[in-house]
C-alpha cells in the first residue's frame, strides 16, 4: 500500500557560518494538517532552519521535500515565490499605505472581485471584516497580527512557517491570539512549522514538537511524550526554566 508522503520533509540539513555548523544535520517532518513546533533556546538555529525552508537562504548540505517533491538540494532550488510556503514573523509589517483588505489580497492572483472576496472571507474568520477598508494604523497590535495571519493564509499555502509570531504581543493578548490562530490554521487545514523558544507555547499549540539545541534536533514527538520523557538533562532543564 502506498503511503502519503509528509507535507514537509527536511533531511540532513546543514548550514555553516564561518566554518561553524549552526544547523547541524537537522531532519524533521510535518504530516499534512499538523502543527509542528521547532522548540529550542535562543541562538540554537531555528530561524536559520526556517529561512532555508522558505528558500531565502541555501543549505550547505541536505534536502527539502514538499509533498514528496524535491524543492531544494545543494544544486537544485525552487525559488521562494514558487514554493507555496507562507511566512509569518514577529515584525509582521503590514503595508501601511494599503487598506486592510488590500493587505490581505496582496499575494493573490486573479480578478479584483475574487481577490476581495477571498480577503473578506479571511477577515470574517478573524473577526475583522468591518475593517476591510480601514488602514493598518487604525488597528491595535493584536488586530494587526490577525490581519497578518489572514494575509499569510489567503493564497492557501501548502505550509505556513511562523517565526516567534506571538513574542511581540502583550501577555494579556497572547493566549487568546494563540488559540484563535490555531483554530483558523486547523479550519484551513494548513500544515505549520512554528518556531518558538517557549515550551508553554509549544505545549499549547503543537501536534508534534521537534526539540532543538546547538543546531541539532535532540528529540521529536508528541508534546505529552516529550514533556514527560525529555531526552536528557538539558531538555529537562529547558522545560523547567520559566524564561
Ligand atoms: P534562533 O532563531 O534559534 O535564535 P538563529 O538561527 O537566528 O537562532 O541563529 C543561530 C546561530 O547562527 C546564532 O549563533 C547566530 O548568531 C548565527 N547566525 C545566524 N545568521 C548568521 C549569519 N548570517 N552570519 C553569521 N552567523 C549567523
Ligand atoms: Mg530566531
């Protein structure tokens, strides 16, 4: 029986800066529709890994496959804009001169009316459709974050890469936005690689956690299993550190 390939398969990825491997033989996979968290302390190589998957940086060794199709090795490379991979970062930067609706429609192709319909549909889902003709500066930080999420999801990416997307938010807002984001991602069926240095965030959002340290994945599995049986003493310390 043929099995479905993972949505994302990263194999033996290496990235060196000045001779030092900051990503050192990283392999991880994401099943379709799953949220996988790449969890580890600051400086361990999470963002570098994400940039190679996005295609804005190139690995020194290893391969990346999406739905079983090779998108990048050390000689062949599908350009970022053809990977159908969405990105969301902490400084999510909406375009200030574009309306909220035009921000969400920005990456879409096709007729203007269709683009507006898709933008309205997503804004409806994040509870902000009444802002469609307003401008970003009229929205709160949390609202801008939800618009950024709608914009990233509008082109129906095969994978969404999120790099510490909640770390700029006020503590009071963060849990609510995490939950909203997760339910929207699940409704859309988007496969997600979420980078975080906060164990609590990974425990709250992940189907799978890939625990990273010093450029390596030290453990990948269900949150419950990783939390209850960390790979080693350093993993125990990381989980018990409240940051
Ligand atoms: P994280 O996202 O986990 O905090 P990064 O992937 O940003 O970690 O960085 C991993 C390591 O690689 C850090 O030591 C960082 O200083 C180094 N690094 C990242 N980008 C570069 C670069 N362009 N040139 C040199 N060193 C870099
Ligand atoms: Mg980072």
